């Protein structure tokens, strides 16, 4: 029979790979590739450039002459010492550390319920997806209203207490963040659910049947067949939410405006304030780059895990 | 070890009857093939035995006990899926150990059993390899081993060879047959390939359109098909079936095919009560029982296929089609010529043109 | 209509030699089959013919014209893919018309050409259906019709009927063969199934690791293989192979046995089994109806004998083995066939 050295590469190999045509193809597409690269990278390169200056739109010089205000790494050293930035970063991390696991567990639980058929599944399914389709700004107003001291949330709580509850959710620095997180969980659990459900449905039915016939209980099947086979999709779902929460802004800004004080000021809100209210654009560029680096590290980590997941 | 009895078993999906009134006893340790084209009800039957489907009517008994209400995990049934359903995110060892672990067998005992089965199935050297990317015969062995390690009384196999290359199927067939010999379980094997059924099964149950048409040993079914469908389905090529009429001249009954000629019936058939009156019949005979002759039936040769040890002659006359199989050392007729051939009287089978059932009793 | 010739063609991918100094000629209007195990070079040869790959060395000719600088569309070779690649949103008729419509041929010609092909393939009753409503065999026919309407110089088919079930394959292969004869076209065919290959082809080319092992009519390759490799590729059950000493020990009557041979091969249908005391012992019986496959152990080798009909044998019984005259194939130490003594 054949041995390894007689392998016949079939479809995987592009037709022109080994031939002289490969070089020509590269040259022909080079201009287009450079253009794409430029479009993708230009905003980032501009940020890098601006972040090394003290440029602001109020200075009256165009951005390409920003080097006249060259300050080197000063913006970055300022950033290192900026306690408001670090506060916002840690607050964002905290929201992420609470919301992502909660959304994941809720989404997974719902996916488990919805993977089997039951009466009324379609209606319930559509209902569950509604929050995801609500415009975040509208969601912000909804939760702003819900969490008023005379609002429905307090009314609901009052049913369980003797005195009427009048918690000032949005103006109490200790509680405002909770309200914001509830809103995020409400709006984004459906996305998690949708992705996880898709992953769960794609777990081969016969593998689960085989496990049942081998006597595996529901829990054993869930942990040895379903979850391992969903590994890639779980990582994708988590990565999407982690990145999105880094950018959390609209709902939150409408509910609390980042306040009271800086109690709900996340990275995005902080950047917005620095840009719109203080107009220190070069400093914003530095913050943006710092965030980009953090997010890149997270994504690379997620992709690596995913590739390892697919290898099995 | 277990005897399986299917009693008036039926399954309907809405208006569609997938299986009707199936009665079959599968003996302890028997290799039974459920054979038929797709949609004949063979997989439905198997899935009901496994417990994946609930019968609409009838009973399934294992050793006399009705198991319709027993959940599939508790039936003691090993199942080999069409694509083997190997857990590809695990190693070979984890696949083998999956069942015993799920059933709470002690760790030391699991190690011992996995070792024993790995040796039996010649998987020792690859125990720690990931199951993804193994070759198809190893996957088959692993799929069987993964079920066999729980020592099920019954093994169900759902077309396990349908995704295997033609060249490799013969190897897989003999491997499967020898594995069954080693384990000695009752085996139910679903297939649409008559060759698989003929080479491996102790008995074959031929099905079509949700009905069981015939049960018997491979040779019983080959020699005395109870039905024209079975006659055509078994054999490669299947039995020739020509439309004809019975005629009686003095003491002999013969079957005549319009435009082709006539064949004489065997003495046993001559006496059969059903064949006394002149009537329409279907005349069946196996392609390999045809011999060139000076008189008999004459047909136009349309195509000649020489395949190694044999030659298949394709013939046509009016609306009638027939094939002959000749050994390679017999010179075949030439395409385009008329060819006259004879069929020995004991090779003739008759079928009712309306019901398709065999007429005139058995010959062998 | 074209003859296709390979002259010393080689093709490598990195260190892997996929096609190694291959020469052959496909005669005009032949049904020509490439046969070999997976990865033996079949697919690469098809790509070289189509022009999807360029040979590293050697030259390919169509009707004597070198093809090196001819682009794939200009070679006018039609391909029927393994997965058929029918357009699911079009009816069978639209699928068949597609290649002509794409070439902006006038409507009257298209209609005439499509009618001619679909009539030859007996597919009038399925023309209005989309592929999803067709059986496997019917889809096959649509794919072939779509290749035929282009009137190419040759067709290539890569294992086109392997997805069908056994019974349908037997019917379809005959249909393919008759179709090719009706259309009088060169057809180049690849399959994994030796029975299918022998059934359809005028000529077969047996490949082994990118090299040509033997070319010839199927029955010539079957009756007179030039090597143990070719001998074992064709025939089911495969040819029995044994060392000369074992064969001498197992066979009671073997006048043609060449003592100089290293290996001896006997086709199962040339092995005779006599029910009398001898060195053999029956170990397995497979009754297939038309034939009975007997496994006999003798001189440490398991021999398979294909007996006509349904002879009675018992497992464990002692038997005597002999060979039909001319049934012995003798091979040297390299596996090449020795000339008949």
C-alpha cells in the first residue's frame, strides 16, 4: 500500500502554490492588499501619532502638524498616574467579572431548557430575544425609570416588606453600579443564550444517544459530551461579551451619566468625558491605545484557547 | 445473551405507517440481519429495540420480559451507530472507559477491563491516542469495544459499513463477523446491502414498505424467495422476473413468455394445486442458472459486462429485461445478437403478478 | 473527441511526489479508468488533464497538440464532480442548460442540444424538478447531462456514483457505459471500486504511489497481471498469495508450479476443492447463493476458494486443493510476474 511519502495532496492545496504563478499573483494583488491594510490601520496609526503630542482641536493647527506639539510619552506617564483612569478601568473589570459569568450561567441554563422541545417554546423563545433587539438608549431610559426611588423596582420590593421601600438606586454610589449591571444582564443574556443554544444544538445527537446507551446520567452527559464539544463556541461567546463590556456606554450613560460622582464611570464614559468636556484629545488617544492593547491581549488569549479546543 | 421477540410490532408517525404488524423471534446468540431498501422500516424496528422510539402497537420482549417501558439505558443493549459516534474529543482509553465509569464501576476494575478489551480488539498500542483521526476500521473496533465492555446481552448495528470504501468493506465484514464470534452476543444488523447480509448473518429478515416479507437463512432466502421483491433484492444481480402465462398441454404445465418462448416447470411444481388452471404469472430465475442452449427463451443481448471471474449479459426483448451471469471461461454472446438460453426446470420460481407472493410451494 | 497523451509527466508537492514519470495514451472515444488506492495519484492526474495543475516535467497532448500553455477553459474538458455540484435553486432542465446559457449560445441551438442530450439520457420526466426532489441516480444523470451539453472533447468523472447504494450502483454503471458508447466520447473515470472499474472501462491504468503499474483491458489485467500489486488490486475475494514452498505443500495437483518463483498467486475461482483426505481443512463457509466462498487452511496459509453454486461442505473437514490448468500466477522476489514456463 501507500506510505506517507506518497501522499497526494488533494483539494487543500491551492492550484498555483508551487508554480511560478504564485509570485505573479502576489504582485498583482499587492496594491489592493496595501490599500486594505492602510484603511484598517490608518485610524490606529493616527492615534499613535496624536497620543505622542499635546494636540487639541482648540489649538488651531491641523492634526497632521500635531508633531509641533510633540511631548513624547508624557501622555502615557500621566495615564499611569491618573487615578480616575485606573478607577474606571477597575470598575469596568468589576462589571465584566460579575456580568459575564452571570450572563453565561443564565444563558447556558436557558439553552439547556430550549434544546429540548416543549409546549409554547416558539413564543417563549421570541420573547426571550426581545431585550437584545431593544436599542440600548431605550433600554437605558427603561431602567432609569424602573430604578427611580418611586419606581416599579421599589414597588416590587415593597410587597415583601411592611414599610414601603424607597431606595435611591441611581443616586446611591454603592447601588448605582448594581442597577447598571442588572440592565446589562437583562439586555445581553439573550445573546449569550442564542450563541450557546446554537452550540448546544450542534452537538451531534448520536454522540448523546451513545452516551445514554452506555448508561450516562444527564449530568455526566452534560459535562463529558455537551460542554467539551461546545468549548469553541463558549470561548467565542465569552470573548464577545468581554469585549462588549469593555465598551459599555449608552445604557449606563443614560441611567447614571457615570455618576453619582464617578461611582459608575467606566472606561468608555471616562473617555467620553475627557473628549467632550475637557477636549484633551491627545490624552484620549493614549487611553484608547492602552485599552486596545488590553483587548488585543484578551482576544489573542481567547483565540489561542479556541484553537486548542478545536484540536480535540 | 438474550432472546428477542417482536410481537405485532408497529409504528406510525402521524399518517405514515413506518412499520406494521412485525413478528420476529431472534434467538439467543443469533446474528440477524434486517435487510431492505431505505424507508422499509428496518431502522425504525432497530430504534424501537434500542428504546429510542416507542412502539405504537405491539410488544418487544427480551427473554420473555416486555421491555417497552424500560428506558434505553437500562435495556442492556449495545448500539453501534452508522458513523460510530465515537467521542472524538476523548482518547481511545476514555472512550472505552466511558460506559463503566458512567455505571459507577470501581476504578481498578475499569483499568482491568479496558486493558482486557484493548488486547482483545488490538487497540493496546493506541489507548492514549486521541480518537479523532483514527482510521475507519479502528473506529469500528472501538465502537464495538466501547459497547462490548459493558457486556450487553444484545448488540444492535445500524449500517456500520455504509461509509466505508468498497475496497475495504470485505475486510471490515470479516472483522465484524469474527468479533461477533468472540463475544457471542445476539446481534441485530441493519443494512441495505444484500451482500453484507448474505455473508455475515445467520438469518436475514427482508423488509419493504414497513412489512416483513421473509425470514430465513441466507440460502433459504436466495433459493426460495417468498416474494418477487425478495427475489429481486437478493443476489447480485437479483433474480430475473418476466411476465408470462401458464399453459397446459396434456399432462405438462409450462410457463410462456410472450415473444420469448416457454419454460417447463419442475415435477414438484407440476403437481401444485395453485398452478393447474391457466393464469397470469411472474416467472423468476436466477441469472447464474442460465445456460446457452438451442431452444428455450430468446432475447436480444444489449450489453456485456466482464467483471473478473464472471460475465454479466444484459438482455432485452419487448418490455422484458433479463440478465445472465456466465463464468469467465464460457464465451459470452455478443451485444446486438439474439441469444437463446435455457433455464433448468428446478430453477424456475413463480410469483403471483398481483400480490407478488411465491406460487407452487418450495422446491428445495 | 480527443485522444489524451501523457509523456513522462511528473508532479510534486514539496517533497511529496504525487505523479512520477507517468506516460499513457487514452485513445479517442475510450472509456478509460484510473484505478488505485487513495493517494496513489488519481486526483492529481485529473487536475493535470483539466489544467488546474501544471506538470513539473513532461508534456500533456490532446490530439497531438501540447497543452502546456492552454488554459483550463480552452481545453474544453468537462468534469463531473464526486458531489455532483448541482445548483439546488434550479430545476434539472435549468441545470442542464446552464453551461450553454453561460456561453451565450443562441436559444434555438441550446434547446436542440438540450433535447438531444436529455433524450439520450431518458430524463424527460425529471426535467422540471429541482435536485432536492430527485433520487441519487437521477441527480447523477442531471450532472452528466450538464457535462454532456457542452460537447467537450472529453469528460472526467471522479468517483461519480460512490454515494449510491449497492443496487443502484450496479444499474448506474451499466447506464454510464451505454451512455458513453451512445455519445461516442472519450471518458476518463476514477473509482475506488474494482468491480465498477472492470465493468465500465475499455482500458484501465493501475496506479501505485504515483507510478503506472499496468495499462490494459480490464480482463487482460485480471487474467494476466504483471505484478502481485496489480493481481491483488482486482478480484473479490482477492487472489490467494503464498510462498512457493507453502503452495507446493498445499496443492495436490499443480503442474505449472515454477519452483523458481518466490510467490504464487491463485484466483479463488481457479482453486478446486475435493472432499477427500488432504492437507487442507475447511475453516469457514460463506454461501452467497450463486457462489460459495470456502476458506481452507493448508500449509499454514488460508486459501479462499470460490465455488460455483451451493456445494455442501463441513467446517473442520479435510479437503484436497488443486488448481485449474493455467490458474497459477508465478511472481519473482520483486513481485513481478514470471513468464509462463
